[in-house]
C-alpha cells in the first residue's frame, strides 16, 4: 500500500472525522488538555502545575549535562597534551596553587616551560561560559525563566554589554512584573560594570593581596569565555620564547584558541544536527530538502496565525459560533507584522492588552463571557500567536520558512475564507499525519 493511500485511509477514519477525542500533553511544568469532535476544537487549556516527575527529569538533564562537561574537559586535556608535544612544551602536573603562577605570568615572567603549561592546563580546564558565543539554551542560567536563578547568575558573573542588552530585551517581553525586572536589571548592571574592569586580573590581585584568612576566593567565579581567552592570550604573548620563535608562536596561538573553544561538535553543529528536516518541503518543491527554521521567521508566524484563524471560532453574545472575517484577518496580520519588526529591531513590542476590545469592535459584535464560552482560550491563544515569548521565538518550528510561505499562498488562493482554506490545505494535513507516524 502506498504512503498516500495510508494517509487517505487514516484521514477519512472516524477518529479524525467525527469521533470525540480528549488529548493530554503532560510536560515537566504543566498539563495541556484538548477536546475535539472530528476536526473541530471544542475546548483547550493549559494548566501550569508541578507534576510528580518534573524534578527527576530536571535532575536527569543536569546529570547528563555534567557528564558531557566532564567528557569535554577530558578531551581538551588530550588535545592540549598533543599541542604541547608538537611545540616542545613538557607536560606538567597542576600544582597546589596555579592561581599564583597565573598572576606571575601577567605581572612578571614565568621561570620555565613547565610553569607555562600549568597555567594553560588550569585555564583550559576552567574556560568560562560561552552562552552568547554558541547561542545554546534559552538563557545563560538555564532553559527556564526563573527570576531567582537569573539574579543569582548575574550576581556571580561579569556580563558582555551586548549580551546584557539582549537579555534585557528578552525579559522585557517575558511577562515578569516591573519590580522583578528591576531586581534583575540592577544585578545585570553590576555584572556589566565588572566586565569592563579586567575582572580576572583584579580577582588574582585581590586574592593574593590579602592575608590568607582574609583573601576573597579565587574559585567560584563565572567569567565569559572571551575574557578567559584574553587572559590566556596575554600569558602566551608575554612568553614567546617558550614557543621556539615568532613563526611557531603565531601558528600555536590559533590552535590553542580552538582547544579552548572545543565542543563535542563545532559551535552550533550539535544544534544544527538536531534540527529536523522540514516534512513539507519535498512535497512543495519537487523533492527539495530544507531544514526547519526558528519560530521567529515571519512566514512561519503568518502561517501559524492563518491556520489558527481558519480553524477556530469565537462566540458572540447570543451564543453563536463565528469565524474570523477577511478584514479581521488583515488587521491581525498587521499586528503580527509590527511585532515581528519590533523583535528584529529590538524595539518595544506592540501591546496586546486591548486586543479583545478592538477585536469585538472591528467584528461588530458583542462577545460572550468566558464562563459561557471558549472565548477566553481563543483570545489567550491568539495573543500567544501575535506576541509570543522570546524563548518561543528562538525555538525551532516544525517546518521551514520557505514551506510556510508557500503554504500561505496555497491556503489564500481564494482569499481568506476559512472553509476554502481548510480545503486548500487538505494535502498539508495528510503530510502532517505522515510526518507523525
């Protein structure tokens, strides 16, 4: 049996056409509930709650991350040892106080090649964070928008001004209160100030400038990777004699940078490998394979909005279900385009708090209350489409921007008419079923 025949058989099955189906999506932060009859959504809601298995899942991810960090550290040691052999630098064990050697290396002169290797080993072992170099994760402190974690991170690090600006913008559209944003912004401002004060050099001098029982700790600091590299590069440039000449020194430095930045894959390659292939591109573009793009791509946001408005209804005061009209669709599309432009330019995003009132005015109807209808869920989902969180926009969609643009063109062949749009997207629905098998 051909794939299309299987898809058609399933698409015409009672389970998709007429059955009453309850769907549950249990995540680590909540539960999603969806009730439909055939293809019509009757009710949908997300409940944020601490599910019993959420803590073990987080612990599992932390342990996996720790394992990978240890594996990466071991491999950097192997790479550095090979590098030392090639440039005639004797391998040396790290002594009890490598920080003292690092301070001496940037203020005076090291006495031997072994001392230089100890400094290099120690720095490459503790290489700092590189969140804004690789764009991995949603935030530098983790994948979740947790204020206490964000403030703790900002208080323990020094922050690149470009990264700080990006974080402020991301959090300004996260739904946090002004009070919470102010507490994070204050901690972040201090981290920015520390960034400009040569924090590694300052830390080393402060540690050895006091009596042992009064010294601030040299460990437990969270420095950005580019500052760690600047420190390492300064040490090497102050000791070119250990490399056997200027030519060898100039060849050694770029290789050392590669060891410092080593990942299991090249920066971004692991994330790229995880990106799925768009399941619709081969059908739309004669077998062409494309990667799925980020949710922030305008065609993807437009297609998601189009699909939502063509398949959902709202309820008027008399209790009658109504579909979105073409003028409403154009108005909502304009709001989405303005939001996308604001995100791209990193400007304040348009407010959506009066969306419901303006929607009812343009529709020329009075809306039913949330208790007597599903309007609350309708407008909550609509706001999420028009102005999604930054973490959502960074995530990957299930299709490519090129495919989304083409699907919009196909869906709107006859203009914005919900029934005609669903008819034009029948092939898309079948392809989506195929991609889920």
